């Protein structure tokens, strides 16, 4: 039982480290996404004459594809900005999901390769021991 738990914990740790490595490459994209959403929130505030807080809230809820419906755009320009925010959110959501899938694939590949690598290490150690005893 403990061995299975140890293996599971190792797999989770490996996945999280792979996820961190993948997201470290997307750092600037995520920062750009946040700035874009904030700017769209400011535009929504200007176009719809709403408070900045409500407009930024609307932008983030729309970008994250949640869409509660408690705050909605009313003017045509604000609706266009909301559509743009939704499209940006869809693209970024796709990128985040793809990054998580890449991390999962890397984790599975590393877990499957581990026994093969251990076998190769044992064989090479045996070969080195044989070669050193021949001298």
C-alpha cells in the first residue's frame, strides 16, 4: 500500500513540475492576457458608464467563460468589447488546456520510461564492472 502511495505522490509531483516548466514558457502570454482583460475592463467602464470595478469584473467573468449574467454590457461598443474579451478568453483557455495536456503527456512518458532507464543503468553498471575486472 505504501509503495503505491509513494508512486502516486511521485507521479503528482512529476506532473506539477512538468506543469510548472510548461507554464514558465507561457509566463509573458499570461501577463499579456491579464493586461488585455484589464484594458478591456477600462473600455467597458467608459463605453457603458459603469464603475471600474464592475467593468473589470465583467471582463474577467467573460474571459474566463463563466458568464454569470449579473452584469451585462448595454451599449453596442461595450457589447463588441465583451465579444472580443470572450474570444481572447477562449484562446487563452485553449492554450492553458493544451499546456496541461502537454505536462500530463510528459509525465506519463517519464513514468513509462523510468523502468527502461533503470534497466539500462543496471546493465551498464554490470558492463563497467565486467570491463574493469578484465583489466
